């Protein structure tokens, strides 16, 4: 069996700190073969830079997914085009920078494919139908790759659940990202696809979805826009560990994981 760790949206330096702190312990305690991380909020809460890409890979992350903030930092575009371990949402318009799937080979020789798809309900993006896009890209993945992991970056729970049923038996795992709140609905669908609506956030939980509470409250109460700076208290990593049969690609278990970080670790307290 292959054991994979999938980590929810990493937010700013607190998310980076707890990611760096947690990975060695989680890899050892869960005997992990592959780690997949959503990193679209890793640079001050929005986007990614080349330096942060290299830092995340240095932590031991094998595959990286993104989301609606993928192009917020234009300097990441060459990485998206050239790197083999990071993907863009497959239903962005044709010609959008980045790869539609990425492959990772475990030490045991099993290949893992990762795909990112973005939702359309309540999302301010120009995106094609995620369901038809998944049908198209699944045909592009080599037939000998049995382990297929899908990150659906979406706001609506109904859209994510519908995608789970759409992919049941055709993907090993569908996990949701974007809402930053871990859901308790992890399960194995009838045809062997593991599913969870949202992994949750990796970042500061003394916050509103990773942002400073006073800033968000002020905006809600007064209606006056204000910058939502990244918070820095109570860093946690949230995600799932999934066990998959490498011969069939079917999942046999899915378990939510949470790691509570220390105050001081890799990236200090610098907000970016």
C-alpha cells in the first residue's frame, strides 16, 4: 500500500513554519510515500514566488497544487511552465501558464499523478466546466499510472461533493481546498475513491481564515475595505493521510490529521 499526505492551503509565514516543523514528524509517524501540498496562499496569503517554491520543495514536499491566486505573483510563471512537480487548475483557458498534471515516483516505484481543478460556483475566475475538464485530462494521464489525486479548489460544497461522485472509481482521492475550514465528511466512496470536502488550512488559527481578526471584523462591521494581513497565532497543519493500493489505485482508508505547531520555528515571525 502507498501512504500519501495531502495538506490544505498553506497561509503565509505561519503556514510555512508549521509545514516545515510538521513534515519530518508526520513522515516518520505515518510512514509516508508522497506529500502533496496546496500552496496558493503561501506568499503573504496570496500566490507563490520562486524563492518560496524552492523553500517548499526543500521541506520535502513532492507535489504542489495551486488555485485562484496562482498568477498573483507573476514571477512564478516560469516555474509553472518548467517545473515538473507543480500544477495549475486544468479548466483555466487554453494557453494559461502551467501544467495540467504532474507525476511523482515513490521510492517503491509507484507513480502518483496529481491534478488541480477549480470550481465555478461563487468563484471569481474565468474557468471552463470542471467536470468536462476532468474527463478530458484523465485521458491524458498514462494508463499505467493508477494513483490519481485530485485537488478541487472551490467554494461550494455541493460542487465538490458532485465532483467526488463524478470521479468515484476513476481517481484515488478527491480533496477540496479553498474554504480553509476542515470538514468531517472523509469517507471511501463505493468504487474506491477517497473523499473529503475540505482539508482545512495550514496556518494561523487565531484568525479569520488566516487573516488578522481585527481587520476582518472591521470590514464586516463598517463596510470599509481594509488590507487583510496574515495573522500569526496558533499555527496548525491540517490535511489527510490516505492509503491507496498501487495496483488498482483504489483507496482503503482516509484519516484526517492535525499538527499543532510551536511558536518559534523555521521562518521566524516575519509576516510575509
